[in-house]
C-alpha cells in the first residue's frame, strides 16, 4: 500500500513539475523571444498552446535545430495520426511505460505505435522513471523491453533514441553518493537496452538539472533530450548562446532534441509538448523520406513475407498471418531496386536486387510483381539472405541480424551474404 501511495504521489508530482518546468529548472534570464518585430513570449499563450515556432526562433541558433516533433502519452488520449501527419510535425517521441513493474505500459502505447507506423511517422520512445536503486533501474529497462516486444519493435524499427526521463524529486539529492547512484541507475537502464540490441539510449533533462545532478558523475547518455522553455524576458539575439547554461559535455554528447513549449497540433485534443531536432545527428530521418518494411509470418507454410504496403499487411493479418512488426526501413527512392516474385505453385515469395535473376524466375514460371521497395546505400544496414535446402516453401529467409544469419548457417542453411541494405 505504501508503494502504491508513493507512486500516486510521484505521478502527481510529475504532473506538477511538467507544468512548472521552465520556472523550476531553467535560469530566469536565459530565454526569450528573438523574433524581430514580434511580441514577447507570453506564458498565457504558452498555457493555451498558442506558441508558434516563430515565437522561439532563437532555438535555431543551436546547430541545425529546426525540425519540429512532439512527445505523447496516454494524456493525449486518442490521437488522429493521419491528421498529425499532414501538419509540420516530422516525428514523435512516444511514452512506452512508467515505473518499475514489468507490465506498466502507457495505456495508449500500442495504439500510438501502430498508428504512427501506419502514416510512416518516425518515432522514438521514452520511459518515465520511478526507480530509486540500480536494481529498480534495471527493472525499468526490462519494462521498456517488454513494451518494445509487445509492439514488435526491433532496434531497426525505432528511428529516434530511447530516453530515460528522471525528473522526480528523488533525483535532486546533491551529496556525492546520491549523484553517483543516479548516474549508475541511468547506466544500468542503458545497459539493459544495449544488451538487447537497442544502441541509441538518451537522457531527458534540462540543462540546469543535468549540470546540478549529473555533470560530475560517470553518467553515459548517447544523446540528451533537453527541456528548456522560454520566458518573456528579451535577450540580444546577436550574443545569446543557447548552450550557455548547459555543462560543457552537453556539447560533446549532442543535444539531439530540444523540448521548447506546448502547442496545439491538429489531430490532438488539448496541447502537446513540442520539440526541435538537429538534422545532423544520425538518428534524424525526415518525414516522408523513408518507408517501413513490415514482416509477417504464415504459420501454415512457415513463410516470412515482407511488404511496404500497410493495406496488404492488414489484409494478410485478417487472413491469419501473424504480424511481426517493422523489420527495417527503406528509402522512398534510390537507384537500387528490390524486385518481388510470387510462385503460384508453392505460394512462396522471393526478393532480389538482380534484374537477371528476376527475369530468369519469370521464365521459370514465377509471377513478377515488379519493384517492391528500394535498397539503401551499401554503407547502411545490411539485410542478409539465406537459403534453406530442406524446405519447399519459404526456402529463402531475410534478416538484419548477423547473429541470426550465422546461427542459421551453422544449422545447415546456405548463407547468400547481403541481399540489399536497409536503414536503421
């Protein structure tokens, strides 16, 4: 009962902190509207969600900090992702879970992931922390893994990092032992995800919060998601340094995302937190420049099918195929085509970048289905191809996992090296 009361209190505190983040965590004279000729930033406008990107134009002084996104949870209720995709929102950070328990998923997690994928909206993930020990932080990492498994999200299906949001009062102790404990907690959370193949793990923090509670520790985030909200005091746009109040290692780590306001977005009830992203970081993917490659499994034949079509994916699910999530992403266009064929005698599908192989299969009775998707450059993530000499259906398999490739070769499959390349 005490634990339940504690978590309820923590949740209420978290809501309060979100409402006053700018006042509590950001130095008073740090931020202002830098747009020439506009009115000063107004907290009343902020509360109503009427802040536009022009009101905080100075954020673009950070390197390439120009791309708008949102972060969402069950508090936004049912989101119309189709409507969101038609706005200037280019990506989303979706809350997966909160707390230590292994089944404490955000109520809208699965729905938000599925619908964001359906409109090809790039996204990342965040977990709201309650843990107070290294063991509990590890449990929170496992909680995120559980959420990712529930949503069938492989590492390649998540374009943006997974963030650990440590903003409760419990993390404000400044004695050396507590500071190192909090760093050890983050590192433990990150290790759980890294060990499972999720290699982009970041921290959500304001500059002042990080400087006071983490900068003198051995904390090792890959990226920072920085919360810094403007206030209505003007500064000189010619001399203002948006990194001024941040610790030195903020620059070297890389502020990947900058949460700057709450705004109104078509398709979402009420207001939603709004962010800017640097496009010079490896996880940034421009909306509309890639497509998801969906993977399905036919339990009757053992075949795995890959498709870029949301409609085909949905139709096959209705027929009993098992949806296994996004296998990888592909560029919307490139000079390297991946062709798809169908064998009407076995019901099997085959994929190849070789036009000569495609034409030969057609001569042998396969039905050519044209270009299915495009391959990414050879510098990107390899998609391996294998042949199973013991099967009549589904005798080719494709995977982005080198360990799976090597394991199947040891079991007797014939490795055929890289079939094409996808995007992380």
